[in-house]
């Protein structure tokens, strides 16, 4: 899978993150027709992590890969530690035109968001408090009945 990237791009991603992407993706049991979309999203997460300048970051949470209809949202609960730097990266399949992510603290306060009109949202943050946070994933524009998306959380 990684042979398609240049050596320079691979060096920008730590060996641990490359290993995590290649081996720790959750097993998603779907219909056989869905498998190409799942693989497509996995590949896009690898590319997005490399392109997002996450050098020195490692995967801190199991990636989420799921589907959403246009105009719908999904919420992912994560625990983050104060003093760490995090990068949260989202991607979606080829039917998706716009995916947005927002991060909220345990009180529902917006901490960071990427609402740009694109399909690879990225949030960088250094939380001041350890605790539970919530990622809101919004499928802003999907050209199919549902679109696959993936969310990866990296830290250092």
C-alpha cells in the first residue's frame, strides 16, 4: 500500500504511524460491495496524515470509518491529555465533496473546527485540560445515498 508514496513523503510520517495505519484499522464487517469504499477511505487517511505534516505524531486512537448521509452528523467521543499536541484528520470517499469536523469539550464548548469547503478537514490543538472531548463529523456534501468517511487522531 505505501509503495505508491515517495520516500520523502514516507519519511515525514513516523514509522509508528505508518504501522498503525497499515495494521490497526478497525475491522468493519460490511457487504462485499462496500469493501472498495472502506479501502479507499483507509488509503486516503494515510495520504492525508502524510500531507498534514504530522511528522513525529503517532496514532493515539483507533481510527473511525463509517458512513453518513448528506446533511447528517456523527459524534465520536475521545479522551485527550493536557500538554500533548494533537492532529485530527478526516477524509471521505470519492462520492463526498465536503466533510467538516468540530471538536467540543466536556461542557459542549467549541474548541476547534475545520468547516472549509473541502473533503479533508484537519484540526490541530493542544488541550489545556485532560478529559473527554467530542468530535462532530458533518457530511456537508455527498453525491451518493451515503458516503464513507474516516477520522484519525494523532498525538505527540
